[in-house]
């Protein structure tokens, strides 16, 4: 039984996805580094009562959505921030059993499956359900 070789286009898409992930990681690390340097340079202010957090603070991130999946399913998926939603696409063919498991997690998170041919994907709102 031979394994299907991915096409050049599929490989290029996977590389693009990985580059986007690496870019996000790089930006996050830059932000963390800036915050650490700022905290080291400035004395810690005395705690004060804070105003209610803005609505965006209650929004879920890719990390939050990824953590809802078992590791073996998470590794099969690509996650993308699309503004008000997290888009979840399979990295390869899922099969009916894995698809059903993923769909159940997505529904549990208040999301849905968008059937659009090759552009089909799962979509989970960032706002908590």
C-alpha cells in the first residue's frame, strides 16, 4: 500500500501555514520580551482597584480553542484567527470518525461546520458561549 505524495501546491500551502504560525509566535515572543523589559525597568505600582475589563478581554484565543481538543485531534488541525472567530481546518483527510469527534468538540464550544467544498472548515466564535 503506497502512501499518497502531497503535491507541490499542498506542500506550499503547508509551508505558508507554518510560516503564519511562526510569525504569530515571533510576535508573541516580542511582546513578552517588551513586557518583561518594561517590568524590570519600572518599579511595580501599588495595586489599585481596576475598571471592568473591556469586552475583548473576555474573548477566547486560539490557545483557548486548541486546548479544548485532545492532543491527537489538535495535531490534525490548523487554527487561524479570523477576527471574531477561530477558523479550524484539517491538515489532511480526517476520516469520518475523527471528523465526528472534532465536530462534537466544535459544537461544544459553540461553533459550527461550514461546508464550502475545498474551503470547508469549522468556525468557533471567540466570544464565550
